[in-house]
């Protein structure tokens, strides 16, 4: 049981919110991707949602910018923040 949820990607918290808010209105693309990955029993489409790209090596992670940037091609390069904050 929890009141709040934190979502981590590559060792970094990317989103924190009350449970209901996070599940009904996720803000970070990784959180939205995770929620889209949950199989739906009542869905007509049998294909599962797949998060694009590969999980990065923690050894070679960039120290600035969004660590998830390479896996969200639907967001243009200009829209990414240099040092994103929650």
C-alpha cells in the first residue's frame, strides 16, 4: 500500500506523484510507456506495446539531459530539456 509512487529510469527518479494521479495522468514519457505496456484483457489488439530502443548501460549513461531521450523519438530534439527536473 502506498500514497505516492516514484518511477525510476536508469537509476534516476523521473516522476513522483500520488498513486491515483500518476496512474490517471502520467507526465513523463517513460511512465506513460510503462503504463501502455500493461496487457489489457479486453483489448481487441493482441500486440503488446513495446518501449523502443535498448536499456542503457549504467556505465555509459549521460550525466546531463534526459536519460530516456534516445527512446522517445516522437519528441523532437528541440523539445528536450538540457537538465530536466521533476
